C-alpha cells in the first residue's frame, strides 16, 4: 500500500537520510587501493551506530552484512568479503539505515584509484547522470513511467544495458514498500506520484548485457557476460513542486 508521509514521519526519514548520506560519503572516501572490503562494512556500522541508527540490511532475508559491496562485474547485493581493493576496481556500495523505525536507502559507485579505460569511466558517470536526470522529473502528479523512461532513454542512448529484474521502490517504515520504480518504461504512463510519498530511484547498469546471474552465495548478482556494472540510488521525498533528496550528503 502506498502511503503519504506525515511531517512527523518525514522528520524521522530526514535524520535517517542525513546519517546515511554522511556514512556513504565516508565509505566513498575509503575506497582506495589496498582497502579491505570488510573494513568498509565495519566503518559503516560504527558510524551509523554512533548517530543513533541501526542497519536495515543485516538479517534482511538473512543477509549476513551491514552493507553490500559489489565489485566489477557484480551488479548488486555483493556480500563484503576479505577482499583487497585494487587499482581500477569498480566498487558499488549499497547502504541502508533506520532511525526510530524509519528507513533510508542509498548507493553509489566509485572507481578505485585510476580507471582502467574510458568505457568503464563512462559507465560510472552515465549511471550517475541517469539518476540525476530521473530525479529532475520527480514532482507531485508525475507518472512513474516518466521517471523510468528518463533512465532508459539516457542509458540506452549511451550504449549501455539495463537489467529489468530489479527496480527502485517506495520506502518508509519498511525498506521496501510500494510502488515499484522500474528503470525502463514509457513516458506519462503508470501511477501518479503524490506529494508526501518517499521513494528510491536506483539505476543499475551493465556495459554489454541486460542479463544477470546469481552467485553461489545466493545474494551476489553478476552480469551474465562478466561485463562491468554500476549502481546509484537516493531516497527521495516527493513535494508539490519537485522533490527533496533525503540521502544527499550534508556536512
């Protein structure tokens, strides 16, 4: 069921979003050659705990970590491992936290050290840009298909692929709520967003295939041809005239 959030609920989500934005910035700065992925998970939980928040990933359908760290051909849901990051690795971090029962969810991708080639740099930049363009469409009464089509048009025009088995979502007192926010769709179709709704938009992009497989750990999603992948996400409040990005980093 889609809910319109009260000012009280929005105030709680703002706090969760601000903490998550700060945590994600911390992890982004940590992504350097020689860093262990397990240290990213440890730093995250220590930071959000110090701010009065808890992890909403740990234990979710028995997920065993506080964040997802997906590297190179891993699209999403990568379990942090005892893995040392190397120069050129494409590192996607998906995070979430809860403040007094209200959730925030966000993700980013960063190239560790220097990029291996211009195509991989373009993949990361274009995935980020597709999220920015989609967020520009968000406002009261806009249809979900318009958001989806904005992502799809930009990504496909730039020669990349969008897996369709995964999508953005509503968020609030649960991490995943209605409605679904797909990354493919048709302009001016689908449900209309309303001011007070809170949603997550999250483009997930691969270089040369839209197909994915799931690893033996039953979590990590990998591009079917082992091509590189990227992922960005924000938690967003729909307003009368536009939107507010709740997980945007603020000092």
